[in-house]
């Protein structure tokens, strides 16, 4: 019996024997190396290339074929995966490669417009293109229970062809035919994380000078943020319905009033409020516009005039 998903990573059939598809992987930084190891461990023939060749050598002992140039690596496989520092390094690395007929999967972090331009660039060179945004750090790669996954957008046909192979290092989530969508989702999620890290920084700063152990405080933060995270569903519902007051239990008027307590406490604890004030200013502007019965969804209108 063939396990669903796994079948996609197998090509050809010889009685009970399946051959796993060959992959060319360009880029052996922390992430590229983690990807390489999971594909090798699952039996995929793998050709690797890295600008600094010494980073490729340990993988030879694990079964990888080392290519001297990126073009040489590309020539070995129909499926080419790139995981480099940034979009410019992708252009540089693939400058001399023949991409005609190749399936190019770009796991390099970039902007939506960079992904769209890279898709056009790849298509002009005869390749199908899929962009990916990795929502994981290297130790999460090849560890399904870590919850890491990769967002994909671009050629649906390419995604379907290689779905099983792409699922080996981490879960897969296809988010649309627009090649910019994986990057857009990736950056939106990273931006939400930035806000959370800003909040954590301010919270730890508030307790820092007191006799409160950070390790005692951390579980409170984790539980609180986990309990509040579903507010994303309420905001989504507001945006889709256009009714920003629907289900609101903590309204903007109350929250703006409460902000003065947050600011005063920061002052008492001799903590700079610079991480809080930009968001508070937006809340005040929305309140001044007569929207005290909403939650914070209206702030999004101010960000997207
Ligand atoms: N590591 C992480 O936690 C994050 C998790 C989310 C996704 N990111 C993105 O993944 C891309 C690769 O990240 P990385 O962690 O592998 O990055 P480094 O360890 O710094 O390795 C960078 C590789 O890029 C090569 N490289 C840089 N410039 C060039 C160039 N001009 N031409 C060819 N290759 C280039 C570099 O080669 P070398 O320095 O070893 O010679 C590494 O292979 C990235 O987009 C993250 O944002 C990771």
C-alpha cells in the first residue's frame, strides 16, 4: 500500500520498488544543510552545491553528490531547490544554469515582488516555478511534531508533482497561484511574530528590576498569549463582515483608557514605552474617529488608507 503524500515523492515502479526523485539543492547554510539531511535520510538521491565548497563536504559522507558549480548541480536533476541568503544570491547562483525544463523551487526568503519577478525570470528561462516561505528554524526540519511547515505559491502543477518530496523536510501549505503569496504570507506571519516579541520585551522589562524570576514569569506570558491568540479569528470575522463591533467584549474606548495605566506603570518601573506608543497612537486616532465600540480592527483601516 502506498501512503498518501509519500507516493508523490516516488517515481517509477518496479514491482515493490519505488525510486525516489532526484533533487539538486543549492545552498548549504544552516537551513539548506537541514533540508539536505532530511532528503538524504529519506533516501532521495541528492546533488548539492554551495558557494563555499567546504560546507558541502560533510554531506558527501551522508550520500550526497557534490557539484562543483551551480550549473552542474542543476543539470543533474529535474527538481532544483534553492535555499540561499536572499533573492540577489539566487540570481547570482543561477546566472549560468540551464533551467529549461526544470522545476525550480525557491525556498529563499524574499518579498512578494521579488518572488513574482523571480517567477517571471524562471519562466522566461523555461522553468516551472514555485516559491516557498519556510515557517520553521533548522532544528524543526525533519521533525514533524515540531509544527514547522513551508508555505508554497506559484505553479500548482509543480506543487502537485513534487508534493511528497517537498513534504519530507516539513509540512506543506499551498497558498495560491500568485508566486508572491508564499512570501506575503511568510512576511505577514513574521510581522505578527515581531509584534509578539516586542510585547515580550516590554513585559520582561517591566519586571526586570523586581524580585520576580523571569523563569517564573515566562509561563504566565505563554499561557496569556496562547489564550489571547484566537482574537485573530475575531479580527478576521470583522474584516470579512465589515462589522467591527461584532462579538467585541473589550472595546476600544476601554482599552485606550487602560493604555494610560500601561504607560504610567512603565514610568513607575523606569521602562521606556517606545515599543508600545506607536500602536497606542493608532488606537487613539481610531477612537477619536468615533469608533469606541469597536475592538482594534479599525487600526487596520488606518494602516491601509
Ligand atoms: N535559519 C533560519 O532560522 C531561517 C528560518 C526561516 C527561513 N530562513 C531563510 O532561509 C534562507 C537560508 O537561510 P540559512 O539559515 O541557510 O542562511 P545562512 O546559514 O546564512 O546561509 C546562507 C546561504 O546562502 C549562500 N549565499 C549567500 N550569498 C550568496 C551568493 N551571493 N551566491 C551564492 N550563495 C550565496 C551561503 O553560501 P556560503 O556563504 O556558505 O558560501 C549559504 O549557503 C534565507 O533566505 C533565510 O532568510 C532561514
